[in-house]
C-alpha cells in the first residue's frame, strides 16, 4: 500500500521524557536537551540532539523520526523495519564506518518510531565527480568483503528486498503505460526495448548476492576526511537488499560524468581485489553496470506521473534506455 504522511517536528517535551526514561536505566537524569533540525532531512524529520545529564556526562545523537514520511512511499512500515533491522542486526558488529545504533523507541500506541544513531561528523557528498565519490566506490567493495560467506543468509532475510527476477520486472508495465500517456511518440521505442528486457532480467537476477544499500546516491554517503583512513558512512538503509555487487556502484555512478565513472570503476576494482571480492572481466562488468542502469531508467519512467516528468524528459529517458539496452545485451 502506498502511504503519504507529513513528518512533523516532534514535541521536545516528549523527547525529553523519553531521554529521561533512558537515562534512568543508568541512574542518571537529563539536565538539558538541545534539538537542531537537519536542514535537508530527506524523507523523514531528522535532527541533531545534544543531551547534558545531571551526572556530568554529555551525549550527541542523530535523531530520525521514522513514524511519518514527507514523501509518498510504498510499504512505509516495511521500509522503517528494514532500516532498523540493518542497523541493529546486520551492521552492528561490522567495522565499516557506518553510524552506530544508539537506541530505538517504538511506541505503536502513539504512532511513534524513533531511531537514535551516532551523530556522524564529516561531509555529505554533493558531487560524485570529486575524490569523495571514489572513496565511496572503494567503500562498497569493503562492505561486500564483509559478506563473502553470507549470501544464503541475505537471501533468506525476510526484511531485505530481494533483487530477483520479479523485482527487476516490476516497473515495466507502469513504465510502458506512463510513457504512452506522457510521451506517446516514445511509446513504440520503449516497447521495443522492453521486448528484449527479459535477457537483462536474467542477467541481473543471476548475479551473486551481497548486501546492497539500494539507494546509494551521493547525498546518502558521509565522508570524514579528518580520520586516517577517511571514514565513509552510508546512511538511509530503507531500501537495503540482497542483490548484485555492482548494483550500488551503477546507481552511484549515474551521478558522475564519464571520466569520473572510469576512475570510480577503477577504484572499486582495486578495493574489491583487496577485500577478496570477485570482479567480472571489464567487458562483463560494463554489461552488468549498463543492465542496472537500464533497470533504474525503466523504474524512473514508471514514476513519470508521480514525479510530473515533462514529455521532453520522458523522451530523453527513453532514448537513454535504448542506449543502455544495447550495452546491456552486447
């Protein structure tokens, strides 16, 4: 079911009461709470919280209100549960630089789900073309190196999205319908692309499995260059999946220019070898990357109406899909 709810600023008195109850577990109490909302929070209300306790200690937390979303989302409850599961059950014991889970407050009676994480320092990547983008590509290989012997566990994980044939086929019908409605002159071209898309589905569904972030875009990655080596942290794990090791790399590289993409792929390949991750030949790797990008393009076309894409933009995406279809089936 698709739900749209508006995230609102939580009552600081409620936060204070909850933090007080949390502090009481260690025989302490809250003296002062400062809440600073994040300027561009994404889909959920987020804030940095500074807490001073009467016992003398202080704490800085990153607060994410998963109770509601600013944006319309499919399966909002599953997304919330998935993100909590990844932080609590998958990433918790791994030394990957991701934010540590501090606490979870689930209060179904009052419709609240609050996530408290380590407050990360560093910079959100704004431009995939700079050196921070290459660090993110290398980090993906380190992530995948932590799951070399856990593929079966990931595939059987009921919380994770499964990147199987059904997943990659899901947006096709909507994409065809919306292109016919919004850019009729491009409908025949997309139909031709989709007539051979089954080959791409087979390629992607047949990839080895690893932990996939699912929404690995530049502004979902924080890099702290003040540490040595730099600390890379992926945030917002609501689309986490079991899928191809190249899915996140393909998605991230979409935001980079061709020259930066080449450097990114080289950085990933070097880090993959260092972390024991098997990388396909250059030809096969480029085919898989093109296949993922084709899927992403079809998925964007399926959202044409929701995103109010113009006929010009829809036609441009269809032309992009045609180029990617050729590369994915080469």
